């Protein structure tokens, strides 16, 4: 299949795409040391826990062969943002420009944020993509957390500058990269059930460590507990029997290690820097698990695509302070 039929006529533009969201649990840091774990594949790409899409954009930039992608997430507002950028990038760009013009004129930035957050929540389940991106960019650490009623409730991070929203060029590049991706608000089961021989599935579920924490779950109103992880682990065996390559990431708890090894799945223990903590100096490396049927030997290098991911992440976070 030609590049033109997958990503449109401007393949170069698609390969400039980077994550346009800051997403808690995103894979930018993971990719710096583990991008070599992603296998080559000759079929389609599936990612049912999409979030910030770091792995998808990394593959778009680095895969020699264009591929079709099936992307999904149970966050309806997130999926709508991806679809609107893919289908109507000019509308998103105009909305972002109008919103930012109002933000720059606002004397009380925190109050402006709270009004946008309230308006966003009042419109649910419908959503405004510019509002969604704005809240993600200006909230504390890109943490998309909702209460039991599904209302977004993360506080304002007080950015040090107004240069935190994705640029017009970024939105256009993302739109091109998504040109022939199918993006669905779907359960992970529905998405991965379609994968077949030669396809690659990347799975980054809410980590088991999050379900062990008391209080509101990090990613929404529903917890992804042990039974959900066990069901997902058993699904890996089904993928393997169908000739599907997969890579799954999770936190390194004894229960998860026993679960995967009990199913005779190949597990690798790695250390990854922690991105979420109210104190910057306490963002230490933590243990994670990589479960895969295609683990590769280590190669001591990081690709240019990964470095681009990290650069945009650093620039965005420089403009945000932790809430006090």
C-alpha cells in the first residue's frame, strides 16, 4: 500500500507529528530506553489505551513502511479531540486561536481556567476540543482526573508563559498522521479482538499501582483493578495464538509479576523515571514491567523521534508549576 493512500500526499508532514497532549502515564520517557522493544510488523497497528498517543506518533515517524492504525480509548472527549483534529484541523486551529486570545486578555488566569473547566463540564457528554486541549495544557501535570459524576476536577497549574498550546503546524502534522487511522471510543476488548496475523498491538492500561491507591482513580471514575488486568493478560494468550505481536506495560507489583509468569508470558523488568509527583525532586525511577511475545535485544541508542517527544514534553512542562 502506498504512502499516499495511508497518510495522504504529504508523508513528510505526517512524520513531523508529535503528541499534542500532556498525558499522565504517557510513554515519552518510556520510549527513551525502550523504543527498541517495539517490534517490526507487516500488518496493522492497534492501540486500545491511546492517551497521548506517544507510541503511535513514534511509529509514524520511524516506520519505513506506512501502516493503518486502529486507535481507541474509553475517554469519549479524548477520542472526539483526535477525530476532530483528523477531520477538521482548521476548525480546531481557529478555536484554539480564539480561546488563547481571550486567555491572554484575562487578568485572573486561574479564574479563566475555572470558568472554562465549568463550561466544559456543563456541556458533557458533548465536548469542545479547544477547551479539552486547553484544560490538559494548563492543569496540573496533564492529569486527566474526573470525579464520580465524570466531571473534570484537576486544579490550575499556573503556566509561567502563554506558549503552551499546540501550534498550527503541530495540529496540521497530527491531522496528516491520523489521516487513515480509525479512532473509536471503545472498550479495549472490542478493539483488540479485530487484530490478526502480522498485526501489532501496544497496550498501556491504567497501571495496577493506581488501583491500589485510595481515593479517586487517576484516569477517571472507574478503577482498572486486578480482575481487569487478569482478563487483559488472558487476552494476550489469544493474541499470541492468532499470530499478533504485542507489547504491554504495567507497574511492577508482585501480583502482576505472578499473573504474567503464571500464564507463561515473557516479562521484562525495567526502571522508568516517574513523571507525576507534586515535588520535582521526588520523581525517581520506578519499576515497570514489559510483557511481550517479541522482546528485542538491547540496542544502546535512542531514536531521533524519541528525542523529539522528550523535547516537546520538557518545553511544555517548563511553563507549568505544581499547585500549592
